[in-house]
């Protein structure tokens, strides 16, 4: 099962395994990097302006 992250929560980004992307507004996620969705401290920034966000393998999601 794939999981969304909680906006504002810090995660162990080194353990996350990308499983896919949300559909958002349908504009596509080509050239996206999930690293762009985190700040320098590993805090998840939430979906982009198109509503697209990364999904991760549930077993790899560890909040800090």
C-alpha cells in the first residue's frame, strides 16, 4: 500500500522509497523529484500548486 505524508511533519527521508505520485490536476509529474517536497530538515512541504505529491511505500515512512 502507498502512503501520503503529513504536511509539516519531519520524516527520515533517507529511508523513504518512492512508490508513485498523486494525480493532482492531471498536469503530470514528469521531471518531478520527491526531494523538492521537503525542506532541509526533512519537513514535508505538502502537495504542489497542481495538487501533485509523492506517495511512498508505507513500510518506509518514519516520522521523526
